[in-house]
C-alpha cells in the first residue's frame, strides 16, 4: 500500500468530520480550516515537518487536534517508528503552546468537547485523554507545605488549611493563594530521593500518572518541550514519554523560549545583589575571604563597564531579532571578558568546600546571609 493510499481513508474521514459531523454541533464548514487540517494529517502520515501560518478565525486548534486524533487512534504511524509505550499503549501527541490560557482551554474545553462529539458519532470508542504538563513550581510540595504551615501567621494558615483536606496537586486550582504563599509551598529544585516523602507525595503520584500510557495528548508550554529535548540529548530521563508527533502552536514565540532554555542571561541588578550577598556572608576559618572579596569587586566593576557599553552601543530601537543579530559580534568580546572574570571567582569559590557550596546556592537564590 502506497503512502497516498494509506492516507486516503483518514483524509476522507477527516473531511466528513468537518463537513458532516461538526456542523451538527454548531460548527460551520470552513475551507481554509479543512485545507490546514488536511496538510497537518499529511505531515503526520509522512513523518514530516510542516510549517503553517493561519489567519485569526481559521480554527487552527481543531485543524491540528483532529488530525492528531486520527493519527494516534488510527495507528497511522505504526511500523514507521516505535509508537508503542512500555505498557503497550500508543505513544501520545505533544501539543506545545506559549500561553497557559491556551493550554488550559485545550485540556479543559476543546479536547473534552471533541471527545464527546467523536464518541457520539462512533468515530472513537473510548474518550480522549489529555494531561497538562508544567514545571515543578506549579505543584504543591507536601513537605514544604507542612513546614510553612507550622511557622506562618494565623491569617495565612486560614488560607492554607483547606489544602490539607484535599488531594489538590496543581496550585492553579487553589483559591486565594498569594505569590508569596505559592513560593513557599511549591515543589522546589531540591526535590529528590533525599526527601522523606519522595515517591509517595502528591507531586510524584502526578508524575507517575502523567508518564503512563493511555494519554492521547501531552499538553505543555514551549519551555517544557525544550527541557525534555535537552534531557534527551544528555541521555537523561525524559520529562515526557516517547511521542509520535509534536504540534507547536503560537510558534512565533518559540524562538524566545529557545533563547531562554539554551542561552544564559545576566543583569546588573542581579550581579549587584550577588556581590552584596558575598560581602554579607560570614565565611568559615581558613577561607581566603580577602581574595574572594577582591574578585567580587572586580566582577562588579567589569559588569558595570559591560552594561554601560551595551547601553551606549545598542540603542533601544535596535531591540528584537534583527538587532540581536547585528550587535552580537560587537558585544561578544566584552561579554567574554565578564565571563572569564566570573569563571575565575567561581574557581576560587569551589576551591573552598563550604564557600563553594554556598556560591552555588546563592546563585540559585537559596543562600544564607548573616545567619538569616
């Protein structure tokens, strides 16, 4: 059977859904939407990359979700790639977007609606399943929650106590939480096997469920998808189970996410804060405090020179992709000077076990100043 013949049946079904099924539920047939969906389905079948730009009102979300459903439920990629997960279920399709609002709409509204319609017309036999993937900071850490609850004030306890009586994992579902509260009860970067609740807490149960087979869609943001790709490239355990296709929506923002994930950023206020933290820190006996202080002053001095240079050489009107490309070579030499200075002080820090460990902590925002 040729590739074209293999596509004929699902393409005919896809067109029937748009022209016959969806109109019975209030959706008007739109030619541009059907053209886009047909191209997306062909890309799934060819295992190809497809780039598309659509006008507002085209209905692009349905135009990529329906082909994805047919590709997964129709096993269109079987035999081309390993599409089965360890439990025997078909690999999911990943949908990555920029905004949390669109992710929630896909998870809570669009996919449940499609599932109900397709079930009603016997196009699928079981409901569509979707899981929303987010970073650790969006989820409740039971250990940190109990600790924070013990020492916080009465007003904060009044807000937090209802969480203790629920099985809530995603903090987005909690009411009246402030950013301060979320920051102190969310899963942090220290989450790992050393935690006494590791393996049995709500967050770990959520992870195990999200990694299992049976989900048609894994919905996430651009950064989460890129974090998964980075882990795979390093041979580490993936964040997302093996998938058979990826849809990147709101792709005009994907480049910014890639710069965040693959690049690094420095700001003068942040470097100034770190330098002040170093001056305030009380080192243990034997640590070359004078050397560290001297190197810290040098970094701060070079940082000020660097950002003065950038402000002078790269005017605000040159911001954006073109400006970044145009001025990349001009700033490289000064940037490398700063990074060399940073490397020198990092080497001095790591030469002293206690101060080196503190340096790594303070750069991640968890250092201690004067015992506070």
